[in-house]
C-alpha cells in the first residue's frame, strides 16, 4: 500500500479529529457521566428506602414506644403484637413517649410546647378524670394540704378559663350539688364553656364596679378568692415578672373588697426577686402567708403560688394589731 509523500502520519494511525469533533466527544462523555451519576443516586435512594421499610417491618413485631402527631395535631399511635395485626392505643398508656412532627406552619417553640404537653402525665390525667386543664392538680394539692375549701362556702375564681380550678371549687363546696349557701363564681375576659355548679361571668375584675357586682352574684362576701392568672408575656424575664406581680397586686386589692373575715387568697406568682413588696402587702391583711410549689407545677418553671389565710377584715385598721402576723415562707425559693 502506498502513502502520500507529504503525509505526517504513519500507516494505520488515525487522523486527528477536528476541534469541533473533540468538543462533541467531551460533551458526550459528560452526558454519559451525568446519567451514570443520576442512576447511582436513584439506586442509593432505593436502597435506603428498602432499608427503612425493613426497619419498619421489624419494628412492627415489637410494641411501638413512640407516637407521631400529624399536622392536625391528631395522635397516630399503634401497638402491634404480631406482624400484620395491629391494635390501637391511647396516648395515656404508660411508658409512652410522644414525638411531634415538624411543620412549616408551626414554629419550633410551638412544636416543643406541644410535645411537652403530650408527654405531660398531668395533661393525660386531666383528660382521663375530666378536668379542664392540668392546672387543676395544682389547686387540688394546695387545697388538700391546707384544707381551704369547705361545704357551703362562697368562692370567686379570677381569670377562671378554662375552668379547672372552678371545677374543684364547685365540687368541694357542694355548689355542684346545690348545697345550701355554696356558690362559685368564675369570671374571665374570655367566654368559658359552662361548668356544672359554677356561675360564669364575662367581666374585667379591675373595673370599679366589679367587687359590688361579684358580691351581688354571691349573695354576700366571699370565703375565698382564687387566681391562677398569668399576664401576657413578651419573653423578657424582668418585664414579664413585673407584669405578673402587678396582676397579682390587682387581685389582692380586689380580694380586700370582697373577702369575708378569716377568708383566704391564693394566687400565682413567679420567682424573680421583686415579690417582697407583694408579700409585705399581704402580711398587713392576712394572718399567715405561704409560698407553695405544687408537684403539678413543672420543676423547671419559676412558677410559685402565694397562699394567704386568716383575712383580718376591712373593718380592722392595719396598724391596730400589735402582734406581727405569722409569715410562713421557705428560707430558699421553692
């Protein structure tokens, strides 16, 4: 075979491609590489999905120990004793940990609050026993420890919504059964669903005519004033504490106007170092003042309750008593 004299290539050697051909070749290589990478990714995803399905199937043999909450807040929980057979279970089962799914519409703080609520034993207990809120157990413990409520008493519950404290007051005073003299008035700025044995009034207790209106509804002075109110918070601890103390002070002023001699007052406060004036305020009018930290109050919360008993009455001048009132307070914060 003969070759041209001016050729620069040896026999059998491929002629170099043009620049355009080289570019097309590189483009084809990149396309093949991208397709291969995508196929590998899909294979990895399929493998992961297969592993997840295997874990789910294996978990179905054992009792499930956690509950998922869907976007609507509904509990989705099942206990499986044998593969393929499931029985439903309520979130109140023992040793049950509930987890809440995240949602784009829900803030992280809201998700954490919901998860804490759903795992709170007092929340579940309140649902089982028919109380409006877990806060009912706080007042229940305070009452059992100090024997505040008695048959035939007249009680005012300030900021009563959703009604847990009023429920206990109605039962213990006998107003739920129509006991003679017993009456429980619950007031709030919000509408509250009817509670057996409780007269509900939508009213601002800070208004000047509120004390007279409440005594009219009661048919006399109150034997006790309850306040589980908390002021709206802004997230600044010092400011929030001042607001809560201010609300408690307004509740004390209201209690002075409506309480019968020897009556009691219980209200929510928070530890913060500025409640000394509030306690001194109570000491002038009540024989005994206590701080109470119920078990139902979360351990990580600064929440406390102040309990004042033995109201001296409006007719007794504050400076007229020679002896100092008893002050029963813990040496350290509860």
